[in-house]
C-alpha cells in the first residue's frame, strides 16, 4: 500500500475516469511535470494566479480508472501525443499513479458504484490532505434520454444497463460529496443528478470541453454579432486520427458532440443560421483520418453579409493538438471545482460556460464576452465566501 501523503499544505487529487486515454495520459504527464515544479505547466493555466486557498499549485496528485491493461507510459507511447524525450524523465512518477480497473459493465449500476466508491475512498486515504475532484474523460457514448425521467437515486441505481459507464462515476462522486467535471459530450447531468448535486453541496461542471475549433467559433461568432454582421452560413470540417476520432465514426456516439457543436452558434447569434433556406446552413463534419493522430486539423468557411446585404467570406484553418489543448483546461476546471466546493457553491455551474460547448446550468453565458464576464463574477463570488480570504 502507498504511504499516505503527509504534506500539510492543501493539495488537489484529480480522479480521472478514462485516465489512459489521450487526454488522460497527457494530463498525467502535466501533473508529473508540476510535481517537479515545472513552471511552464502552471503558465499554461488560466487559473495560475487564482485560488490561493488551494495551497501550493504544484502539489497535485492524480489517480483513476481505465479498461486498458497497459501502463501509463505504454499508453503515452500508444497515443503518440508527446515525444518520448518529454515524458521519459517523468516515468518514475507515472509508474506509481494509482489506477483501478473499470468495473465490469455486466453488473448492476449499484454494484458498479460500490466498486468505484471503494476505490475513491482508497485514493483519498492515500492523500488525506488533498481535495478530490472527479474528471470524466470517457469516450463519447450513446444518448440515454430515458434516464431523464428518473425521479430518485434509488430508482436510478436499480438499473442493470444504464447505457453509459460515465453514470457510475458521476453517482459515486455525488454520493461521496466529490465535485464533478464532465469534459465529455455524454449527458450525465440528468435533472435528478443536478438536483442532488445542489442538495448535497457538490459542484457540477460540464458539458463537452471546448478545446479548439469550437472555441474559435464562439470567439468569431461573438465578434460577428458585436459588429452586426449577418452570418449566412458556416461550414466546419474536423479531421483527427486519435481514438476519439475513430469512436466518433459511430453516428449514435457522434450525435451528442455534433449537436453541441451546431446548436451553440444559433444560441450566440440569436437566429437560426440558414433561416432563409430550407435547411440549416451551419454544417459540421467530423472525419477519422489516421495520419493526423492527435494533431487535429479543422477548416471553417464562414459566409456573412454586410451593408446592402453584400456577401463576404472568411477562411480559418486550425492545426491543433487536441490533448495538448485539453489537458490544461482539465487542470483549470479541477481547480475551479475545488474552489467552488470550498466556497459552498454547488449544483450545475453555468458560469463555467467558457470551458464547454454545451454548458450545464440555468442561463449559461453564450458570447465570448459574456463568458469572460461570468468567470470574473464567479471568482468574486468564490472569494467572498472563502473564510479568511479578502477580495482584492
């Protein structure tokens, strides 16, 4: 058994469902680098200068679950996100990351929850000074609209095949009072879970991390709106060759992410793009293209109109690294979630919409300007509620 961490400073314990995925392994490597006080990791965070009450920002631990049997180092090699020269010096730390086996999907939801809760308690016992946060990084799953009708946790836990494994992790965290970050497009924020999170003092942040193309879409759409330029059409193409891209070739798994990517544009602009046509002229395509690996590429073609209705267009080509963009966002969200828990702010946190394609919570901020303002407002709210911390 691992010797408990006796560091007296508060620290963060990130519990990751899907820790051996591309984002999970990149996140693990970032945590390892932070433990070695690599300032470049901290400088990649938008929360680097926030939440002094969380203690030393370098003191982060990570643990989690996965279905793969390989080690973290082997998983990093498999994904090919980070060169060996970057991760090899951190191999000793990575080899000691505690990873539990994902509970089998042929047992009841209640039994899955018991397995995960036992692991969570074990991880927290090993790091008793750390503040735990659950981060969901599991692959895109099928939509489970029937779960929205559930009226009690008891009814939900009786299910034998809930349809998405994410639910067992979310329920486990909820029952143990652990904040939840849902970085996936999977709809685990059922009305029942949102209600219980509010009642049990659990912050709930989600849904669907806004890492690359959609981030710039929000920025540009907000700019078009602020200039009163009419968006007549928007075509978006994504190609990626990682496991996420392959998984999204299943139409049933992709539908949630595609909906999240398309609906936000109409929400920002406050009109339906393509309203003058017989169908929406906002098109989003995702294609699995193995040569790209995790180096996702995105093309956007934007048709817009100005004075006298004269047409203009804009082309945007993003060559990004999916997990490199995502990992610091996950670290930021874990810090936000821990700070919210300390400030006794619970339930779905709509003001974290800056980080998500489909923010969960009442009246989430939509434009880029509103999302930045919401983060500032939320930080002030946290500061006012924290004991012994004065607002600057």
